[in-house]
């Protein structure tokens, strides 16, 4: 999807105001932190997936989005 958007000279969906990338990053942080705290790998994976899913579903349900960066002119 990202390569398609770049070739089409459009801003990739993950870099827009949607919460896709942010949810994935936070889910990865939860997963990695859980592993560093010696939590069982399957539990750490479930925690990471649950975090990502919860953030993404909340963004869909309540129409949450990231702020748009607009440079000063």
C-alpha cells in the first residue's frame, strides 16, 4: 500500500491523520516491554495485539485522528 501510494504520488495512508502507525508502534512497545519484563512470549504477543486492536477500534468508534502538521507560511 505504501509503495502504491508513493508511485501514485500520494501521501501514504499510514502517514496521514489515521491512527494506523501509532497503534502499531504502541502495540510493539507493549510487546517488547512485556518480553523485557520476562513475561511469557504468548502473553506478551496477546498483550501487544490487544493494545493495537483496542487503539484502532477506539479510533474507528470515536472518530479519533492525529493532529495535522501544517507548516507556517
